[in-house]
C-alpha cells in the first residue's frame, strides 16, 4: 500500500512542479483555445496542461512555440513514461513473487 501512496504523491508533485514551470515559462507557449496573440496564459491553463501530460491523455491547452517550450513538454512526458515503466516493473515483481509463493 505504501508504494501506491508514494506513486500517487510522486504524480501529484510532478503535476504541481510542471504546472508552475509552464506558468514561469508561459512566454514559450501559445493557447490552443484562445487564438488571440495578446492572450496571456493563465495559471489554470498551465496546470490543466500539466495534468493532461502527466496522465498520458496528451491533450494540451498549451502549444510550445519555442524550443524551450518543447523541451519542457518532452521532459514531463519522459518523466511520466519513466514513472509508468518503473511502476509496472515493481508491480510485475510483486506478481511474480506472489505467483512463485503459491506455486511451489
């Protein structure tokens, strides 16, 4: 149960950190929703993007308009993919351990 809580906390912390990173670097992004070039990206846009990227949904309100924006998005995607791979690895270890315990 601890691993589930730790995984959930890691995901939430990642969402919060990247939400603030998107907000801090908001000049590197444009909005998919509001096409006005003078639209100032709001913090809710940043956290919405962070949640959708971290969950693997992939839909984002923000579009990267610079290389820095692309790198930030790719970094969060890489962290999300890596955390899922690690979580599946530990889950499969747990299943294998339980399987071998019952089939001796």
